[in-house]
C-alpha cells in the first residue's frame, strides 16, 4: 500500500490523458490543408452530389415507379396498335363487300359469227391466251357500222389503248366489236368495217336473238327493231362504252365516252399490276 502522499500521483498516472485537437485543426485550415480524407479520383471523374449519391444508394434512377410507367406505356401502345390493326382489317372487309355488292354481273356465254363467217364465242377468248399465263384481256364494244361518228371515235380510242399496252407491257389485248344492228351489219359489212381500225380487231354479228342475248349478258342497251330489214330507215340507240374483261371472262371495268385514251391506259395498267401481283386474280374476281 502506497503512502497517503503518493496516492494522488498514482491516480494521475492511471488516468488517460486527452488533448484537444481543435487548435491543430484550426491551424491546418488556415494553412490551406484539407482536413477530409483523400479519395482516389481520376482526372475526369465527375463530382457526385449528395442527392445523386442517395439515388445510387436506393438502386439508381430506374426506380420501381419508372419501371411501372414504362410497362404501362408499352401495354398502352400494344393495345392501341392492335385496335388500329382491327380497324384497318374491318375497313378492308367492308370495302371488299361493298365492291362485290356494287359490281354488276356482266358477261357470260355467247356464240356469234366473226368477220370471216366462222362461229366465234366466249370460249375462243379463253383458249387463245391461257398459255401466256400473264393476262388475257377482252375489250368488247357494242355498236353498228352505220354509226356516223361516235362508234369510230370509240374504236379509235380502244385500239389506241391496245397499242399502248402492247408497247409498254408486251401484252396483247384482244379488241372485239359486236354489232347492235345485225339486220344491216352482215358478215361482209362487218369485215369491211373492222379492217379500217386494227388488224387484230374481231368483228362479230349474228341473228337478232343472239345479239339481243349477248347484249343482255353484257348489260348493253340498244333499240334495234326486231323485224328490221337492211332497206328500212331507222336509228339505233345504244350504250356508248366498252368493257375490260380478265382472262376468265370476268368483268373488270367499263370505260365511257368521257374518258380519254390516256386515262383508260392508266386504269388498265393498274389492273394488270393488280392481276399479276395477285397471282392471276384481282379484287374484281370476288363474287363473280
């Protein structure tokens, strides 16, 4: 046991000594030294703010809320485009249905006589060009050889279309002229008439009943008297347009007097493209 006089000294030695470092820190700051621990940073390392640091600590800027928004946007876009796709499909279906309803039934079997006195009918159209396997078009115009001006103008227009398509597409369109006045347009008269227009133009005539039946099949109006003779003085009122028929003798379109040859060529070219792209079918084939 230590003497009483030595006890204060012992307690002083046992107590840990602490010194305040505040004066040293203050002196370091005054001298320009950093009191923060050094961090190893590259020369171009960006400074990180406390807010960015907290975001990183929480898992980055792509939060659960942002992910939910992204998913919701994706689902919304998917639903929108699916609805638009259905609308387009429904619109096309309605257009096709309207086209089938609005397209008249034109054409059918017939048998007449050509300018050489031989029987000629719809089957002659089918067999002639089917080997080409591209397209065979049958353009038919109904008229009569005594027509003073309108029929020749329409025949000139039709043959212009034939030559234009042959030159630009190397496709032969068969032009056919069917008289609506069989009493005066016999085989000889038809032959003399058609040779002035085009070498491939087929001229057809026949009995009154056969012509009437053919005109009815093609929905052509004419007012020829049933018992007319070549010497009678009468006028023939008839429709003024010609048809475009596809290789299966299906009606494609009708071209009237008001349409210029250039317009007809443009329409025919469009049908040719559609027919080829459709593998030998066109939109007009539906319902026929």
